[in-house]
C-alpha cells in the first residue's frame, strides 16, 4: 500500500510538472530582455571617452514584451501599458515604456549598482478592466569575465581581436567598441525583440568571438567593452511563455586599446 501511495504521488508530481511545462509553453506573454551593468573604467581617459555615452558606467535594463505563441508573431504584437519594475538587493526601480512594447531603464534614469551574485526580480503587471495579471522573472547577476590578457593595450588598426570564451560559464557575450570621438564602431548588442530572442536562443556552446578589424578603422584610442552573459532558465520565469521568453544579464568591463603607431 505504501509503495502504491508513493507511486501515485510520484505520478501526480510528474503530471503537475508536465502541466506546468505545457502551460509555460502556451502562455502568450513573451518577455525578452537585457540587464547590463557597465563597470567604471580604470583609467580617466576611458572614463572621459564613455561619459554620456550609452556605455557609461551603471546599469541598463531593456525589456521587450509581446503577446505571441510563436516566434513569427513576437514582432507584430507588442504589449503596451504594463507596469514593469526591478527589485532586489540595491534596486527598486521602474522600467519605463519608451515605445510600444519596449521598456527601458538607464543610469541617467535611476543610478542602480550592479552587484555580482545578487538576484533581482523583474515584475510585469498588466491590467485590463478589473483583471490584473502578473509575470515575474528571477535574474541572477553573474560575475564578469576578465579579458585583460587577451585584449592588447597596443594594437594595429584594421586588425581583428579574438576573444576565447571556451569553458567559461556564459551563454553568450556582448561586445562593443567605442572610438575616442564617442562613436560606436562595433556592437553585437541586439536592438529588437526578435534579435534578443535570437541572442538568447542561439548557440549552446560559447567559443571564440572575433571583433572585426573594421572596428578599429583609424589611429586612435578605443574602448573595448566585453560582457559574459547568462540567460534565465524556464524555472526562473512565472506566468510568461517559457519557450520564447528569456532575460540575459551580465557585467561589462572596459579596456583601452591604442592603435597609434609606437615611435621608432
């Protein structure tokens, strides 16, 4: 009898988990997002270069929302009017809607400190008449990658730089290059909900990433930013489509690369 009872309980647990999985895959609320911290540069030269740019030190959150059950639909059905917040250790912030279905928090809006190892909660509250629905995601803030040994301080312009992420605990990587005029000469940062989906649902193993030589088109000083990123798992998401949704998070470190020729 005891064994039959245990089997019955095990069967119920399995059925409940299967139901939760199916419900998650059928939920029409899709949330894709990026939580990116940028570490203050170690040199004043880099600080001056990046101040006021989109990669100034601080934390940025960009959240895309859609009402969709298939990838083909996510760009065509943005969810507007939601109340989106980030809470957790050191953060109690509103992520404001700047366009239909696009919600953004920047360091200029709210100075939020990224603290590796903390977990933040993204909460999305949607109201329609008397009905209110709440979706949440638990976001772990991973430790930053250190590429000091791989990024040369002195470099030749129009020459690529390779970054080897093999074996590191990241799902993806964000890489940017900013010249000494404040212009972004290279970035692989996604900028639409479909691009974020592709970014978070891409290759299963992160290996070598190449910054193209075109990122260093002329003699000058460049800021190279690198962030190892970690995706949320399905278990981190509640009341949203677990197959289509994901929040990616990480901390970007900035490195100075000088392409001025050395004096002979």
